């Protein structure tokens, strides 16, 4: 985490302008916390948190057909070519990435057509680490959402809702992150379809985020959460890092996926802005 002091860097100025142009109407009672995040970019009271895992050949990848590890190679060096340059290959859904609505729903929008207003949004972080510690197959329930709201207020429309499971601590150990049993079944937590339906249909969120490889839990066979949310033009952020550095509410998130024309998603740099 870096705290930016009084001198504004160009990237910070651009971020502030982008956010200011995309601020949605907030329906919660106290908006001062959210507006203060923008002002804090100027006076150094806003933290910038990177929610993105770095990519490497050792990064976990989806263990299915067509999904290969991230690869990277240098093809030009400064001593020999006067420039340092490399190339990489990867599936769209590798590392910290965005699932576009067309990923599971035919006719839905691709990644390059997601409105900016859905990519610069408020964040809600629902912490279920205690439940996951005793049950790696834990599903976020509608009761979890309601309990969170009873403490922090109603989830505003166009919020990105993160399920914080603590799974990111396993990122550097592919076997542990995959957590497959002897029969090959994967065991990691995710959203329940009932909770997803509540968030998508009744709260009208911008998207769902999680620090595991999928918003559907590992044992899912029908990927119902994907179908539910993509059918309503909502996106997903998967393999998120750093959720423990965010408060339950009050942070802004900038979601910046690679803009592939017609793409079903892509690697994304996720940056959170956190006020005092």
C-alpha cells in the first residue's frame, strides 16, 4: 500500500477524473464517506490498494481443457537489440480476471462493451473466513448478506460485492489453491445461487467478486451463479488479492480489464481507493 502525499501524480489525477465522471447515485443515507475518498487523493488520506495477483508461469490456472499455465518469454534484449521486450500467452480467464456477461450467456455483452459506470464502483466486502476455515465448500447465504446489511447498511445499486474467503493465502501453492480430492473434485467456497439471486435481482449490483478461482463453488456442476448473474449483464471478478486490506464498506474500486473486442473476459488490474 502506498499513501500519496500532497503532490498529485498524473495517474492519480486521471483516476480521480474518471471516478468523478462515473459516480452513481448513492442510495445509502451517508454519502460523505464515499465522496471523501475522492478528496483524499489530493490530501494524502486515501490509500490505493492493489487487488491483483502478479502473473507468472507458476500462477494457478483453471484445470480444464484448453486452459494452460501463463507463459512469458523475452524475445529482445537491450545488449543485443537495444530494447527489452517479451510476449505472453494465456487464457482469458487466468489470474485476477473479469468474466464478461457473454462468458455463460449467449447474446450478452462482451468485455469491451461493459459500461465504464459498472467498472468504477463502490465495494462491499462480506467476510466469511471463519465459515470457510471449517468448511472449504462453504456457500455464501442470503442470511450472510442480510446480516452484513444489518451492520453496515443496505447494499447500494451498482456496488461490486466481494466474498472474502481468505483463499488468496493459498495462491502460491497451486495444489492447495485447487484443493482437489482423490477423485479430482475441487473444493473451494463460492456464492450460493440464492445469495447471487438476491444481490443481482434485488440489490442490482454491478458484479460479484471473490478471492477463489470461481464465484461458483468448486463442486458446482451447473455453474448456476454464472448463469444467474451473466443473464442480468453482471460481471465477475475472480482470483482477487488483498481483500483483507479493504473495509467492509466505504471503498471505491477501479476495475480495468484488458479490452478484447468480443472477448469473454480477460486479466484485470483491480485498484481500490480507501479513505481514512
